[in-house]
């Protein structure tokens, strides 16, 4: 029987008389569960619950909050296999990556839990005697977390782990393609014992629940991952309230293959970077920029390797690539393939929907490689699917110029054994992340994650110690223990020290 979920508000799953929507397996078409299309009323209820929980939660000492995060991490570890299978069934990434999604939550929750015992501020000397100054992090208040479907547990994990340890109750609005993953995620937090109202989840349309969450007067920060257009809208709306916003909006990430690259290492990296998660990662390697000296060799090897990939039901261990996540994604990717063909890009392999047998039940697209011109749309726009655009560069400088010619700046990579060019690239590539001799994907939770240009504003970074920035503000505290009025900037001449 298909399970009917409610909304998680104030520590309980609540049923509502609301219109519902289904979530399906993109490989088989099977309906997995149904969820409410919440209205503004339900959203208001969730924000009220978060607001009501704030005072108690912010007063719980951060190491205590950390203990609850550790407990959640333990439960995620125990349930990793089951949860990984749900990720794969609902989102369509191969099972090894489904497990990886859950592992990322475990890693980040453990990391964030430890932050509860650090969360350092500064002590700063005063210009006056017998006075000290310090800074402490303060939680901003109840926050909204708006998440996409491509990392349906890991992204809620990153965002909520940071919000929780900072002292912020949250309302999670997951993508309507992967609410089941979000519900299972919330179930773990419930089992871990977070106080009622600290964790809330509301499902529904982005234009109702997402918009409403951003605009709600009691929501004091928004962390959003999704498409650029939606992200810009969220940014504008949040600006009207002057609240903090973290935005992560995708990329058009390049791998630079220089003429001295180790060919096998490069090919392994390109395959994983371009076709991992069927290309639906914000950090996916969607451009391969190849030095002209090795261009033919690289394109021949690419075609051979791409054609060997086993595309199928991602729950099977030997499958290399699953379906794309939805009919809309399939349409969008096939449209881009048509654009490439019409613009005169050269299709090297793939370029079609896979049909026949089990393929007919899902959204399967052949791993696709195009040789493209640097100005073509396939070289510039985020496709978010298993489509790799290959470009030819004259030399290192030209490769960097091509790499930097797009509006995004999330991840980047260079394959070379030349130390000088590797170090130059670390500084020359316009991106928030640069890998050397590794693909553009594979972020680790203890380091900051985020981009520049239209990938998102540079003042926030998820993960790493910077994750706290999204959900805290700095308070400056002056403690005067001189026992008399001391006036900064005025009493400087009669300083006695006594
Ligand atoms: O994203 P949306 P979609 C890119 C990728 C993909 C495209 C569309 O190119 O093809 O975006 O995907 C919520 N106010 N990325 O349609 O619409 C929505 O319900 C507030 C890259 O899934 O941006 C969901 O929870 N929220 C990306 C979330 O925003 C709103 C990962 C993202 O949805 C809203 C996913 C509104 N007005 C897609 N409208 C990455 N950076 O990795 C929708 N939402």
C-alpha cells in the first residue's frame, strides 16, 4: 500500500485535508508515497512551532545540542542501507551513490556536533584599562531550508546540521520530487529526540510553500539550493526582509585536460565527474577542455568509455548510471540535445532517450558527448543531465579563458603533472572550488562549499567551519570591570591602568 504522509510540525506527523501529490521511482514509475500540498495556513503553523521552540533551543548549551546531532548520526549509520535504497528509489542515483548521500549526512552531523564544543568567538583587547571585549555567535532565529532533489538527504543534512548546532529551529521545504527522502530524514531526527518544534517539514509547491517561507516575517534566514532563476527570486524576496540568505545555484564546471595529463586517471575522473548521478550534480563536470595536442586521443577514449557504461535500474549493484530524476528533467535534457544538434555541435556518442524493455518505464538517456564550439549554448548553459561538452584549447591560457567564460563559478579541475601550471590554475580558475588531478565532484564536509558569479553570493559557504555563518550573527560584548565610567575615544589621555 502506498503510504500517505502528513506534515511534520511541532514534533508530530499531522494529517491535513489537503490536495496531495505522488512521488515516484524515476526508473520504474512505481508510486512510492503521497504528500500534502500544503497551503499558507499549514506553513504558518510550522513557522509558529519553530518560533515557539526557539527560546528553549537557543538556551540549550551547544555541546548538548551536539549530543543530539551525534545521536542522529548514530541512527543514520544504523539505517544507512535502508535509507540509501530509498534515495536510489526516489531520486534515481546508483545505489553506491545512494549510500553516499546518507554517509554525507552522517559525516556532516558528526562534524557539526563537534562544532558545538568549538563555535569560537574572539577576545579582543580594549583601549581602556580593566575592560575586555569579546565576540560570540548568536543564532538568528527560526530558519527556512529549501532543498532540491539531487542530494535528497545530503543537502537537508548539510543545511539542518548547521542550523541545529547554531541554535536555530527550522522548517524544511524539500523538493516535490523527493519528499519521501526528506520524510525519512525527519523521522531519524525525531527518533534522535530533538525537542518538539525544532524540526519541521512542510511539503508543497515552491510558489506557495517556498515563497511563503522566504517571505514569512518570523523566518530569519533562508538556505536555498536549486536553479538560478528560483534562487534570484528567493534572494530578492529575502532582501526585502534583510535576512541572511545562502544560495547555491549550480554550475557549468570545467575539467582542463592538459597535454601532459595521465590519460587513464583523466578518463576515470571524467567518467565519474560527467556521468555520476547522471550528470545531475551542481558540481558535475559538464565541460571537458582539452589541449589540442591530445584532443583526438581524448575524444576517442571518451566515446569508447561512454559507450561501455551500463545504464539501467540504479538499485542493481552493477549499473553505472540510472535515469534522470523526472519527466521534466528528461524533457530539458533532450531539448538541450536538440539545441546542440541544431546549433551544429558534433554529436560524438549518445544523444537519445533509451527505449525498449525496462527503459520504457523510466527516464533513461544515453551518456552523451558533444564536441562543441566555445560560444555554443551547450558550452555555456547548465544542462543538469548526462551530457558532456568537449572543447579544444590551444594552450593553458586558452583553456583557462574558456573555463572562465561562463556565468557560473562553482567547481573546476585541472589534470596535469606540471606543478607550475597546477599552481597557476588554482589561482586562475574562477570558481569556489578547484581540484587538481581529480574530477569536479567529491566535496568533503569539513571544507567550505560554494561558488562565485551566478552560482551564488560569496558571503556564505555551506559545510566546513563557515557553515555557521548562514545561521548566526556576531554579537560584540564589552565588559568593564574598572568600577567607574570609562569613555572610549574620550578618556584616552588620563589612562592610569589602576
Ligand atoms: O529547481 P527549483 P528544479 C537546477 C537544474 C535543474 C533546474 C530546475 O538545472 O534542471 O534547476 O530544477 C523550491 N520560492 N538545479 O525545478 O525550481 C522547489 O520546490 C522558493 C540545480 O527542481 O529551483 C525546490 O524545493 N522556493 C540545483 C527548490 O526550490 C521555491 C539542484 C529547488 O527548485 C520556489 C536542483 C519559489 N518561488 C536543480 N519555486 C543545484 N544547485 O545543484 C520552487 N522552489
